[in-house]
C-alpha cells in the first residue's frame, strides 16, 4: 500500500488516468484489472452488497454504487444519458472513491469514465473466458460508441478474439471504431445491418445506448452455440434483446437483486433461473456445458467491479506517481478543535494582510 499523509488524498484526473493506461499499456491494464476482478469475485461472499441506488429522470439516470470488503470501502458515481451524445456529451461519466474502513478516511479519488469503460470490458471478457465457445475468434459488436473499442481489446487480450464485425445505426460510429482499432491485429468488417454483423460470429456483444425496450437482437439472429455479451441493457425500461432469446439462453448475472431490476431479465418472471457469475469464477457452478448451448452474460455493471478497479488503480499509483495530492480533509492538530483551525487560518490571513 502506498503511504499517504492522512489529510492528503491522491486524486487521479482524466489526464493522469490516460497517462497511467498508456504507461501500463491498454491490453496489460485490461488483463491485470481482469485479475483483480476475478480475485474479488472469488471472495464475493464477504462483500457488503446492495443494488445500486438509482435516481431516474426523463433523460437518464444517476447512480451510486457502494460496496465494502470490511477493510476497504468503495463507491462510484455514474450517469447514463443516451441522448447526451447528440449534444456533444458522454452517455456515461463517472468518478469514484476508495476509503479505509478503519478510519473512514478516503484513500483515493479518481475519474472513472475511462476506468468504467476498462472495467466493463474486462468484466465482459472474464465472463466470456468461462462462457464463450472454446477457440472463438469472431465477435460482432453492435453499438460502436465509447465502450466499443475497450470491449474489442479486452476480448482479444483475454480470449483471443481477432475478427470483428461492427454495426451501429450511425455508420460514422462504426467507422470511428474501425479506425481506432486499425493496426491492432484485428480483421475488421463494418456491416450495414445487425443481421449482417452476427453472421459467423461466435460471440455477440450488444453495447447500444437507447432509453427504451430496444430489440437489437431478434430471436432468429442468434444461432446455437453463440455467447451473447449484453452490455447496453442496464436500466429499468432499457433492454436490448428480444425476450425469446432469453428463454433459449442460459443466463449468467452479476448480483441478481440488481440485475432483476436493470438487466435483460427484467423481461422475465422474478424466479426465472439464473447463475451468478462469481460462482462460475469460484468453481462452484459450471459455465458453458455444451457446444450448442446459448450463453448470455446479462451485464449491468456491479459495484464490486468498480471496487476492483479502484484497488487496481491505487496499487498502480505507488510505482507511477501519476496523481495529484488533494487537500480534501480538514485535519486540525487537536481533532476536536475544528473551529480553532478556522480561527487560526483567520489570524494567519490577517497577519499576512498586515505584513503586506
Ligand atoms: P455511446 O452513446 O457512446 O454509444 C452507443 C452507441 O449505440 C452509439 O454509437 C449509437 O449510435 C448506438 N446505437 C443506439 N441504438 C442502436 C441500435 N438500435 N442499433 C445499433 N446501434 C445503436 O454509449 P457507450 O458509453 O458506448 O455505452 C453503451 C451502452 O452501454 C449504454 O447503454 C450504457 O449505459 C451501457 N453501459 C453498460 C455498462 C455495464 O457495466 N453493463 C457499463 C458502461 C456502459
């Protein structure tokens, strides 16, 4: 653990996060972060867990995502506003805090917009390691916005995917995605329809943003043996898959009480069987059993993944120094003399003014 003065909190800005990711390397970052997520999923039972606290509005949602392992506490603030890109804003932005449970003092404040894209992609690829058909190389990505390149790189780093079939209702998003991924070893096909994108794909990632019950995949688009990585349906009334696909799939989820509210399975009965992904990672439940089985990772994003990401970033800061020191906590010499600290600051200010 990095030593820190108790009143100074390390702050990772967007600029520092970009430098950190580039210094580590995107693939290495995703691979190491996936390791942290797997470690935390293996000790899932000891975490304090709750569905995230969501404040819904006409155009989007603002959510708080807390969790603790008893030693560390983490939370993320994140929004989801699909209309934002039309106004030049991000659909998803985030920041987060890691704190020491013993003292309650924050230990890290960091941007999490980039970090969320990385952790979501790492989580998807971890799920696919256990659920996708063995040796799968071709992935369709439907929805080619902010998350898409991260998904592609995580899948190549962790599962060996090297052929991409891209589709977006806005073809400029697909062109952007293909351009950003050029030279990274992918064979990329930009497709004119979702139907064309899924042809020959062993893995289908849906990562669109639309505040409605959308039908990005219809039942006829999903053949036997496919793994679906459904990322974009993550709010009440915001889904991507036709219900019939769910009825043919073996469904894997993060935290069922949250996924029942937010995931694709909000379309199903409350007792429809699902498998908790942590059990697969911990070796307590089976992932893919047969070659013809359709597996579905109904991703909504859970607080423990952000906790893992916060832990990972904090561990990386020691070696890189890529943070600023934030004067976030009042820390009077005598802890109960908070007001006295204010008076001393006033006196010091007056003395400086008199001297000047
Ligand atoms: P974004 O707005 O940058 O990109 C979304 C893309 O989807 C856009 O390019 C848009 O044109 C495209 N799209 C919308 N409707 C479509 C349709 N019917 N067919 C094909 N393409 C369509 O958003 P983003 O940051 O990439 O996020 C994508 C989705 O992932 C959002 O819904 C977001 O809430 C969700 N998300 C989920 C997690 C998770 O952990 N599960 C994490 C982050 C984001």
